[in-house]
């Protein structure tokens, strides 16, 4: 079941607090990603896949995540994750079946949100991807809250 806007805001606030504590003094990006994937997966009961694709050698390579097996590699501009990487903008997809070139890593996906994660120089180093079995599971609240959570990523 998709939480209400107020429930989402409350869940994200608690997740942000936990993540700031986990990330404090932790310079390793993969360790931070592992914590974020876990905490945010717990905060998003409407998600079945929550995790990262890291920019490695001109591709997105699967990183820490919670959920079913994901695609190992995604090319520049390919699918929702590749679009977020190429544009540098969060992608909120209400119905993945209507997204041109959607990559179905798990056929149960109905909606998705993908947020670019930037380093201290402003370069996209990863994308944070969340999939749901419900259509229209993600909205402006998710976009604003997740962008806020990852806004300070590059300062650690």
C-alpha cells in the first residue's frame, strides 16, 4: 500500500536522521550506499527494490541494494536509470510501461523513481533507484525528499 504524503514525509524524516548518523565520519561511498539502501528500503513499504547503480567505466554498475536481483549493467541514457544519469535529473515514472526504452530488470515493476547522486564536484557518481509493484507509487514528495537526502552526499 502506498503511504499518504504525510506518512511519506514522516518516514523520510526518520530515515534522514538515521542516515546522517550512519554517514557521520564515513568517507567510503559504498559503505554509505549500503546503509542508505537498507534504511530507505525500510522507509518505503511500497518499494520492492531499493538501491544504487554506480558510474564505473562509462556504465552504471549495480551497487548496494535491497530486493530481488537487478540488472548488472546499464548503459548511458538507457532505461530510467540511464536517463537520470544522462540528464542529471530525477526521473519519476508513474507507469514504467509508458517509458520509452524501459529496462525490465524485474517484470513486477510498475513505477519507479531514480535520483542522481553527485560527488563534491557535482559529478553524477551513481543513481539511486526505487521500484514498486504499484503504479504511481512515487510522486513529488518522494522526489523532493530523496533529492534532499542525497543533496549533501558530496560533502562527506
